[in-house]
């Protein structure tokens, strides 16, 4: 009997996502001004100064039934309306496709598409060291 109880208590309950005490459904119903009060200072300042024309256009494209949307707006703030959408964020060379999740609300799109590659150091080239001076060239 005791083993059965232990197994049932070990199962994790799936918790609903909340952002500062509000569920995703409530966040989607909020006006941008109300949402701005929940965000950090920099994001709040940007939203209080209104969304730019191209950010409004991005939101309209996301509301359509397109599978994915490409954008160069790395400084756009992730809003609750974007959750569940696939966005191609320009990294300076190519578009990195990111599926927007609930934990990303309040962050900038550019945080999810890195602009620099991780440096992978290889072997030293010819002339890189003093000892490579004596290596015969073929």
C-alpha cells in the first residue's frame, strides 16, 4: 500500500504558466499599457512611447494565419500575442527561426538569434609559431 501512494505523489503536476501572477489568457486580454506596468523598466519605457509602425505591422502579420514570419526587428519586445508563433529573426547573415514560448514574454527578439558564432580553435597555421618555420611546404 505504501509503495502505491509514493508513486502517485512523485508524479509531477503540470503547472499553468504565470507571468507575475497573471496567466497567459489574462495577459492576452490586457491592453499594452497594462502589460507595460508588469515588464521591466526598459521594456516599460519602450511600450509607453508606443509601438513603432514596423512593430505594429509585425503584430498584424503574426495575427494572420501564416506559418512563420521573417523580421529584422531584433529590438521588438516579445508580447503575449506572439506566443506559439514561429518567427524568423535576422542574425545579420541569415534568419534564425524561433518558436515563441511563454517564458520569452518581456524579452527582446534579438536575444534568441545570436549574431556571433562560437569560436572553434583549430590547429595552428603555417607561420603561426617559430617551430613551424622548419616545416617543409609541399
